[in-house]
C-alpha cells in the first residue's frame, strides 16, 4: 500500500510540474511575477504618498493527502522583489494551520507541511503571507492571501450506508422486472480523477438476478421463477471505484429478495375417488366425512370453495367449509334408510374464487372428485303400528280382564321377534300386565273409576327399546250409593213460616240431572230453648242399573234471627245474662281464664324439669371459695397456715340444714360435743363428724351426698411426702413402690425411683 501511495505522489508531482512549466510565459522559467500598480493617496496634510511595487513568486500550491514520507512536504516558496538575499527580510505566515500544520522558513520563504493531511477532513487551507524587515518588523509589503489545496488520492472504499436490503418481487415476473436500487457512496473527490467513480456488479444471485453497472438497479434475470419451488434469494452486490479498473477499492452489501405469491396454481384433490359411510340411525346435521383440495398458493390465492355438482345424493347430503381447517365437510341433510337405499354417489368440485387474469390461460382453476357414501345397517327399534293406543275397561272388572293389544314390527333385515314390557315407573301400582310375546294388556285387580278414571302406561318393545304410550280409560258402572254432596248443617230461623222452602242440597254422585232436593217447613214457630237441633233422616235413590239407595241424616239447627231473617246466633244461650254483659264479653273472659291456666301449667312443668341443688343455702357456701397461700409447713398435718372454721357451713351451725326436695317434719338437734371447735386443727375428726351427721340425718334423701375435701391425713399408705422433713434425713430409702401407685404418682416415682449416678460413682 505504501509503495502504491508513493508512486501516486510521484506521478502527481510530475504532472503539477509539467502543468506549471507549460503555463509560464517565455523568459520567466519557473518564476512568476505579480506586480501591483502604483496609485496616489492624499494624506492628511495634502502631500502625495507613493507606494512601492511588490511581487510574489511561488512554485506550487498543492499538497498530496496521506503523504507519509520521511521529510516534510514542500508546499511552495514565497519571494519578494525587494528581497536581495542578504537576510534582511523576514517572511511571516498566518491563517489556517499556520505554525502547526504549515511552517515557513523566514529567510528563504519555503513553506512545508509537517503533518499528514486528509482531504476528507479538510480539502483546502487559506493562508496569509507577509514580508517584514528583520530588524524592525516593519512590513515591507502588504499581506497577501493564498490557498493551499489538498490533492485527493483513492484512499476510501465505496460504502452502502443503508444495507442490508430487503426486497420482494412477484413470482412468475418477466425477465428484467425491477426489484430495487442500491446506492453506494465514496468519500473521495468526485471531481478529481476516478477515485469516486463507482461501478456495480453482482457477486451472488446469478442467474436469477442482475444489476445495472452504473445505476445499481437490481432486475430479474430468469423467467417463471416459482415461489412454491423457492421463495427467498440472498443476493450480494459489489460497488468498485476507479471505474471498476484494477487497483480500485470496493464494498459489498447483501440483498434478501423474497418472491411474493400469485395465483398460479389450481386446487387439486389428492384422490379422485373417496369412500365414506354413515349409519342409518344418524340424524340430519351429523358429519359423514371430510375431504380437502390442496392449493400451494397463499392467502386469498390459495382460498378454495366447494360445491356439489352431481350425484344421486345431492338432496340427501350437503357440504360446508370448516372455517379453521378449510376442509370440505359432508353432512347428512335428510335421514337415510339402509333397507331403502344403501349407496349414494356425490361429485364435489373445488375451485379458486380469486383468479389472476395474467394466468387465466393456465387454468382451469378447479378440480373435481367422486365421493361414494355407504349406508350402514343399524339395529333399529321395532316400529309400533300406532303412535299411541287408547283402550277402555269397565271399573270393577275382575283381574285378568283384557284391556287391549299393542303391536310392533322389527324393520331390520333380520326381522327378529319382538318382546314387550310395561315401563315400571308408569305402572307403579302394578295394575296391568302385558304378554311379552303378543302385547296383550290385562288388569291385575278391579279398577275404580271414582278413584282414578284414566291410567297412562308406557309399553316398550325390544330388541332396542321402542316405546309407545297406552291410555286406559276406566268405564263407569253404578257401584256407588247416592249421598249428600256436603255434610253442612241446615240453619233455620226460629220464626220461620210454615210452607216455605228451608234448604236445597245436592247429591253425589251426579249420575242424573235430578240431583237436588228441597226441604219445606210444615209448622210455624220453633224455640231454641225447647230444641235447637233436629235430625232428619232422608232416603236417596238413584236411577242407575242396578239402582242404588242410601239413607243420610240431615242436621237442622234453629237459630236466632233479626227482622230481615239474618241469622244472629245458633248457640244455646242462658236465660239470664248479666246486665250489660254481651256474649262477646263472656267469650273474652273465658279466653283470658284459659290463657292464665295454661301459663300456670307451663310454669309448674318448667319447675319440675329444672335441676336445682337439694339444700337451700341463704348465702354462698364458703367451701366453694378457694383460698391459696404460699405457706409450706412440715407435712400434710401442718394446719397452722389455715383456719379450720372455713370448712364449716355457717348455715349448719345449729345442726339443721334446710332441704329443697323435702320439708322436714322434725327438728334435728345438735349432739353435744359432736362438733369440733372453730380453732381445732384436727381435720380428720372434723370430716368424721360430718360423715356421722349426714348418716344420722333423718331429713336426708335416700341417696348419698358426696362431699370431697382435698386433705390427706393419717392412714395414708404414702406416708408423709414433706420435702422439709426429707432434707434432714440421710437414710437411703427405696421408692420403687411408687411405681405401683398409679399415674398420679408417676412424677414422684421418676424423681425418687432411680439413684443418682453421680452418687453411685462417688
């Protein structure tokens, strides 16, 4: 790379030198004089100022970028006409990069570049030169401005700033169809040489695509590219500078090209003939089978619709399209019968609803398939000759009476025999039976129309249960005697006139239209005080076959009425009533008395059920109060810490304890000297005395009254368990017997039952 750059620098220097030599006039050689015309300027005092002539001479004003030689690059030379070469003139340089990038020899005027320059960072620099007297720094010439240009070399490769690229083109596109355009940029100077002149080429993606060298437009290069065969292509495009010649720099980018779908494929059934089957017991709407035509296109291009176009099953079957799987679903439209027609044929067509006009000649975009449907024989239930049956039977007919006969036939090819039975839940009382072979229905007991006039049973016939409803009507016979429809009493006023109708009443059952009768009064004047109720026997006969009769008693009550024959009261009232006290008031008083009696009875019953203690104490028994103390004596017989009087019942100080359950008939006297003094500490004697008193109490019930005292005194097999006494004893006692005293002494047995291993070791 360095050798190439050095060659380029040498060639550029050579070209610049030749151009500069050719542009100079004859006689001047490599020097050029710039002269300033003199002009007069009037000063403040009116004198005329004369300006001297100056001239600049420089050999070059270009510098090559990226120069990496060992010595600074000579940019050019400044020279003034007044410079005689004796060193009295000093050259000064200022402006862009003066002193850092560009330095000047103040004696000779030679300008050098001390750093490597990059044209892509800064293409030119503007500098100012001036000649001054070395001893006085007085300007000898006005400052003059000049430009140093950085000359470009091919040091930047082309770049694709927006890659990688993604593009798409429809499948089956014609050759030369534009896919997209890619553009590369080169940072080198496009106005100088061929450093930024780019040429595009395709490195990967032939023979499917091509690229235009000058514009970077990618086009299709093959006809009939099929998406179903290959959908994606990875293409690599190269951009090369220097016009694509050898030695130029290059850059690449990737382009992913996808073929989009067009409707270029018709639907196709994988099979030409499909076989399906359906049971004859299937109901309309049930699925028979599925088929599907394949279309490799996508979206609406691959959408397929189905329809029936021929076949003897077009009216029996229908097709729908599954919205999810896009399958053609064949469903049952009408019931089928194996015995009537066991086979059907269907012709199904699959077609694309959206057809691309560019490829219409490739059609037709449809396909057909034949579907053969076989009807399978199902074990169908027998078929009854009637949808329902209605029979009649007379009530009270003897058991075994024939009600009727049902008949069912097996429609299957085998024509198996049919057996009959009554559904149990429709014949809970088992009033009917059926012959399982011929379907004859009979009664099992006499039926009563007045109890239940209709019976509805269900009869099933097998092989597979087929049910039919049987309605049995019980026919009426004259088996009931007539009687009053209601047993209400007849109410009649005391002053009821003779010959007037008192009552009309109905008879049951209503066998005939003549089912009412009337009663007439044959005398005048009735008195409730004499007789308030009359019982009238009435014989009732019907007109049935055979005729039935009965005698019924009609109750007639005499009532008190007002002048308008409105009944006031039908009850017998006393002759003399308290003055100002009405019947309603008497009833209210009686009601209050009954309520009070009920309350008293309820109170007595609750009293008896309530459980209460036998002895009534005027105050709380002091024995129920627990007194705790922190005093520990020398053993269980230490009684100095409590008062024995607290265990005595103050109510029983006189020797008499009142009882709740009995009333004592005699006074219980206190035995002299039987009760210990209040300051006694012998609890054992106190308890024995109380037991003796309870045993000899004549007012006590015939059952024991248990009283418990938390005291353990003399006579206990455990002896004294006082810890105060045990600490003063050095005896080695055996406490193993505590294990046999039960769980209440388990803690003591654990503490004293085993010896201390420390003591054993000592």
